C-alpha cells in the first residue's frame, strides 16, 4: 500500500508528475517508487529498500549505477568543457574522438556519424536523411518507411509512426506512409504445420509483395531491430535477415539496423547485426552508447549512405538539421569511456560468459506449465505466460498476469518488466553468477505465487 499522507514521496510524485508509460492502476495501488541511488546492479528507494535491477534501468545502465570510471569521465569533462554544439563548422574534440571510435568499432569499412539526444531522435534523423536523399536524387516520391509490427523505434511523431504498437492509435498515428510488416515471431505467428523455414520465406515474400503493392520507387527505407526489444524481446525467425536482405537489395532499399538496445554487447557481439550475420546500410545507436550515463543517440552511416548524403548536402551547401546538444562534449566523453569499459574492461566478455547461465535459468523457468516459451539472445530474454501451454492460449487480459508477476518481484526486491503477457529480463553486463541466482530465485517465487492465484 502506498503511503498516502499528503507529504509522502508517493503523494508528492503524483501531485507534480504526469506519468508516461506507467500503468496508472498499479501506481494508484502501490505508489510510485522514488529512487535515490544505486550501487552495482542495485538501486535503492527513498525508504532504503534495495532492488536488484534485472532490466539495467531501461535496457541501458549496462555498467551498473555507480561505475567510478564513468563518473570520473563525466566529472573531468564537465571541468574541462561542460557544453558545446556541433553547428556552423565547430565541434568539441571529444565529438571528433567519439566519431572516430564509432567508425572504428562499426561493422563498416568507412562510416560517418551524426549525433542526437535520444534513440527516437536518431530514428527521426535517419528518416529525414532518407527523405533528403530522395529529393536530392530526383526521386521525391521515395518517402515510405517500412518497419514491423511490434518493432519499437521511439516516441517522436516519426519514430512513433515507425513503432508497430497498437497504443499509437491514441495519437492518431502512424502518419501516412509508414507501413508495418508482420512480426517475425515464429512461435506466436507460425501457422499450423508451417516450418520455421517456411515461415521465414513467407516473411520475405510479404516484404516483396508489399514493395510491389506500394511501388518500389515509393519506399525510402526499411528499419529493423536485430532483436525486437520493447516489443517483448523477439529474436527473428531463423534465417530472417538472410531472406529479407536480398529483397531489399533488389529494389535498392536501405536496411537500417536499430541497434539502440542490441548495440555494444547485449547479444554477445558488439552489434546485433554481427550476431545475426547481416550488413546494414546504417546503424541507429543510443541507450548503452553512454551506458545510460548521458542522454545521447547516434546515426552511424555506412559508406554508401555516407557518400550519397555528403554529395546531396554539398549540392545545397548544408544538411539543415541538428539538435542544440548534438555531439555534446560531456556525452561524447562518457560514451568514449563507456565503449572502453564495455569492450576492454571485460563487460562484453562477461555477457558471453553469463549467457549459458542465463539460458539455463530461463529454460528451467520455462518448464513451468504456465510459461509458453522463453526466448532471447545474449543477456536479453523474455518468459511468455500462457493459460494453456499446448494451445499457447494467453491469459485473459483483465488478469494483468505479467504486471502481477512484476509486482510480486518488486515486493521481493527484484525489478523486471512486464510486456504484454511476457516478463522481460535484461540484466546489466556487470552481473555475477550470484546476481543470476538471486534474479532467478526471486522470479521463480513470483511466478509460482501468481500462477497459483490465476491458473
Ligand atoms: C529505446 C529505443 C528507442 C528510443 O530511444 P529513446 O532514447 O527512448 O528515444 C529506439 N529504438 C529502440 C530499439 C529502442 O529500444
């Protein structure tokens, strides 16, 4: 029960905050958890309660909540040069160094980087780049954007239009010209008797049919997360990217990898496109780019798009786009350190070491008769609750099963996230086997408790 005295932190939060992406009945019943600090993978609320954050904040705090090297990088850069823009032919030395680093660690031989403050803005920026290119190359009708159902690309007007979630209809979105293809989730959407290979072939056929229906010369780009994150941690069906990429290439449609979650180690490699063995035309990065220590996003353009955009911009003498804080020196200094910490201080290695333990724990919990499947890659995973394992029938929505599981976890000091009828886990890269045990132990108790009530 929330403390409902008028001066409680819960009441103060309610009185002054308009909540986003928050289940209001849960907040009314339980109160907002007001957090004060963190230590390693734990966060602490105003009453001193400890929570193991199995979601890395919002997928992004991969180095935990008190990494001394990242704190020092921020402090040092604030002391040296606390802010500057990247307009009018000026930019900070940190911005130059981060771009060089991103080009170096990208899968591209050559690349160019453009900065934003968030993943949404990075996707918006990429769409503007594609539209800019279409006009410059004399194909102004080439504007439509292809994404997938359940794909998550952000919340600005354009990135929300790209996002394939039904809640965007409350805003009258998507905008025209944003087309959502099927979600490549074989377990849920495979047809009776259809093999996974047939399912993948159907996805590629749907893409080609859609291109024909819309007109190949009207499509500016295709955006995909290597593993869908906020859609419920959905890895693609086997061979998916190998099946769709030739179709896109055939029609000259750029493939943009939205690596906001999968970038920098989450799936066991630096990039999700490495894990799934495909070469995108550009990469969208954010979230763990700064290990969550600074709001920042980046568009990393592969050689072809970089060259074409450069010529298009030369023609009119500038690319008229940018944010006041694009390439912020403190964000860049933090990102440089975060990349170093993840890639060279054993964090990426730890993801690979812990992955078998994570998979083992997930597989064990998935033996529960009310878990339909577990799915995931590297250190991101989901357990899908079902009323009937045989038929994959979900629970009645009014039971709010995944919210109840997440709340039962919170009560034990574990943060995990309900998403549809799934529970999502996305632990920080600094987890130890002991943290894994704590996470799975608490989650198992929560699952058993809730399923005993509803099943
Ligand atoms: C979170 C996310 C975004 C949006 O990033 P914001 O910083 O919240 O705007 C875009 N794409 C993916 C894949 C994400 O997970």
